[in-house]
């Protein structure tokens, strides 16, 4: 259980340091509204899945 939490923390740290949120959101919305909606839903599902996986 703790091993998974360490990986999750490391993943979030890497994502925080490598992505500038304004650039990512701007690029997503330039690709189109429906593409943005699909990507946002996929990211939310991924985060939800990770939290459920960690809590088990």
C-alpha cells in the first residue's frame, strides 16, 4: 500500500514540474471543444481510478 502511494506522489511531482497548466489547457482548447471535453473526462477518470487503487 505504501509503495503505491510513493509512486503516486512521484508521478504527481513529475507532472507538476513538467507541465505548465496554462500551456496545456490552451493547447487543448485550440484543438477543439469536444477534444477538450474528452481529454478532461479521461483525466478525471484516471485520477479517480488512481485514488480508488491507492485506497484498496
